[in-house]
């Protein structure tokens, strides 16, 4: 395990969490070393994660993000956890909807900002922009530019991207692009059959090359084993650079999907994943995401202690229920947490995460 004082690379010089060599070592960490971290007794693991968290982040500062489904249902992908797949639309009863219009999306972002969110995330149930018309794609680019003009960070999750599409999003002012790896490479084929793991990695590469910050995480509780969780975290930690943000989702089993009877992971399982992510990706934002509705205040407090420093607020995450905003405000007050401002420079991620943006967003901001 990588711990303070462990001799990871040079036996004569012990590594400490604040050492530059510690940061270098976690970029080349092996799966066996990730497993050693993950398998640490839980209280010791949380203590180590909290120590790392305080070295690289303000432990009282937590970002509040809002996620909006701008195009719901009708997705051609076969992700077994997702209610938006057209493969089981009859079982879920979820009808495909058209892409939201620009003004409706803008007003939703405005309400989110007024409620205290500093990042606005938009999700479309597409395989990727290449499968939709030019008009819809241009509308999404307009959404990004206009919402960036509100002074909010903007994130999208639109499926697989080409290099040109990533470049266009960057020019529109996109802060970050979410494209989760979901699980380990070995377990991925049991979650979807409509795309390959390599497709996910290719999109992340296109996003990085365009200068957009990467948001990539996964889901736990889909029937995977501990080594699959280790494999997911290892994949994320050994990307060419650590993701700006790492969402940790607990499965929300939706009636009608193939995983409808899957029991949810416990809060302590989520804590273990968060703590491991914090140690091996010390500068990334670790986002406590879907499934939080089932956690008590004490559960969530332990997640923050273990290194989580972002949440999604609002009553819905795409199509699944989420905590009410007033509940989160009470939690922040009770735990002494503060909301992270927009564009506070991130330790990990591309230049777009520090407030720099493309020409379109600059024009909107000056308008």
C-alpha cells in the first residue's frame, strides 16, 4: 500500500504524502498497489485518505453541481443499469423525448445558479453527436456557450466524441466532459454489448487532446467484485493525467432494467471506493454522485471525511431521484461545509477548469 513512510520506489528514501515523488508514483501505480490500498482495514483507510485530502484540498469546501437531462430516453446503447436505453423501453415505460430548447435549458441553469450550484451538467441519451442532426448539435453548442456566460462551469455527457466534436465543445466554452468508464475492463462486457471499453478510452483521449477537463468515474453495485472496483480505480488513476473529477456512483436499480433486482451497495462500500480514489488521485475532485439519497447524514459525513468534495444537488439525476436541495443545505450547515466557487483553480484537469474558455463563451460573457 502507498502510505506515509512506505518505500515505494527508492528503499532508502521513504515516500510521504506531500512528497513530489508521491505524486509521481500514483501516476504509475500498479493494480496490485491499488488493491493493497483498497484492501486496507476501513478505519485505517479513511484515516489515510483524510490525511491526503487535507494535504491537497480544503476539506470543508464541497462543490455543488446540477445535472439536467436535456434529451431523455431512446438511447441505442444497451447499458443494463440505464432506464434510458431503448432496448427495454417497454419494461421501463420511459418514453423518448426531444432535445430541450435553448431557453428552457438556460432557465434551468439560471435556477441552479440561484440555488447555489456552480457547475451545470447536461446529459443527452445519445450514442454520440454523430448520430443526431446538425441542428441538434449546434443547439447543444449554443447551450454550452450561453450557460458559460452565466459564470458557471459547464459539463456535458453526450456519448462518444470525435476529435472535431471535442474541439467544437472547447471553442463553445465547455469546462469538462463526463464519460464514465463504468467498471473494470474485465467486467465491462457484462454491462453493455453495444460498445467496447476502448471506445470509452478513445473519447477521453479526444477530450484531453482538445484541452477539455476530463470527468470520468464509475458505478458500483452492478454485480461486480472487489477486484473489478480495483480495476476501475486503477484505470482512472493511470490515464495520461488524473481526471479533473471522478464521480463515484452507487447503483440506483430502476424497475424494468436488467439490473432492477440488484441490491444497492452499502454506504461503507462507497466510502471504501472514495477513500481509495482520494489516495491514488490526490488532486482530483471526487464526486459523491448517484445513490446518495439512500445515505444517512452520518454516511455522507464519512464520505466527505474520506475525500469526497463534490455532490450533485437537486431532486433528480437524469431520471433517478436525488436529495432535495434543502436537505443538502441542512447537511452543509450541520457538517460545517462550504460551497466551492466556480472556477477556483483545480489541481487536476485541463486549462478549461481554471476559467479559460473558447471564443464563443467569451463573446457570450461580454454580451
